[in-house]
């Protein structure tokens, strides 16, 4: 006898909104979204109040740093994105 079942996994990601400064260093909207989906580190920025940062990979596979503010439970506002700098981990809490 064959058994069949379906399994659905729903990943609920936050809505990402952008302010113009997020694109100041040439990182695109799609790069930021891809970096969010591939992030390897996400934490509060040291002594910066309600500012968070994550490191992920752009569409070309290069690491980028992205800084954001959480807005409620399901939205983040990205205000900075650029190629990952040396020492960025030092600014992020473990």
C-alpha cells in the first residue's frame, strides 16, 4: 500500500521598506533582499539604540552589510547598504 502526504512550510519574512540612503553606495533593492535571505549574521548595532545590522550576500555572491530599524513585528526599514567592510563584526553584538 502506498501512502502519500503533503508537507507545507510557510516562511514568513518581514516586509522590507527602503529609504533613499539605502542605495547611496550602489547596492540595489534586489541585492538587499537577497542578502536578507542569505544573511549569516543579524544583530543589534553596539550602542546605537534601535539600529540593527546583518551581513548577507548580494546577487553576485559578495558579502554586503545592511543596517535597518525594525518597525513593528513584521517590517524593517533599511537605511544603509554597502560592500562589507573590515571590522563590521566589531560593531555588531554577538
